[in-house]
């Protein structure tokens, strides 16, 4: 008798089912369309957790091979600073947004805070310590001193490494072009005009040479 009076007893109303479905579907679409909420560094950390244990790797830095023992999640930045004591490369935002950690990997500028150390085995890594030849400064280093391209100096290693790459890439032929291709390196002191002057001078010298 009860089943005759309430034929849908035990099953949710159709409109409730539809509402639940729409909520779930909306949530999935929202996740797909929303901008990422985690940084690249956090993604790398999460990805590296699939690898277990400490690993022995060899890093070739500034022309020398170094054996280091690291966890798979260790970034190149931390390996350079904490394992090899190469502290010229600075840790700024640690999210790849300020450029203070810029190094060269196989001749290309790379954000070391977003690069896992294990990914750089067999590659040539150059840090700010490897630019000078003995007591002979790299032209970019000399130009930064000449044009006073720094104040606090914290961003300077990354600025110089990016400046060198910018010239090598042919992206410093005009002021506007150099500004664009150096825009990933932030200077909180605001020494941008002096930095630009240094990069453009080295670019002009390389063209004459």
C-alpha cells in the first residue's frame, strides 16, 4: 500500500539528481578552466615524489665535475648553494618569477629554482662564478661595474647571467628589445636604466667584434 502511495520512495527526486549532476559537472569544468593555483616549483616537488630515496648524481659546473648526493626533489639552485657552496646564484622568490637564480644550462639561461638537479646530469652548467677567466672579468661583469648596474646587488648575478644570454641570443640590438628580453629579471632597487646601458654596451661590442 505504501508503495502505491509513494511510488518513488527510496529514490531521490529527479530535480535533486539533476542538481547534483550539474554541481559535479560544474566543478570539473571549473577545475579545467581555472588558472593553476600551485607554482611550477610545487608541481616539480609533487612530481619528484614518485621517485624514492637519495640519488648520487654528477653535475658538471663551470667546467668541473662534482659528485653530489641528493634527493630527487632537490632543485639545481639548492644543489649549487647547499651542496657545492656556489652561493653566487641567489634564491629570490623560489617560484621562477624574479630571475635571481638564473644560470646557464648548455648555454641557455635557466631558472635553477624550477629545475631539478637530477635533470641536469650530463649538461654543462655555468654560474656567475664561472664567467670570469681568472682575474679577467667577463665583459658583462665589467659593464655592470662601469655603469653602476646594481645597488643592493642581490639580483645582480641573475641579471648578469641573463644579460650574457640576451646578447648571445641576439636579443639586445635595441633598447626596447633588450628591455623585453630582460623583463624576467626583477630589480627591486630600480637600477633598470643602468642595467640596460650595460647590456647594450656589451651587445655593441660583440657586434663590432
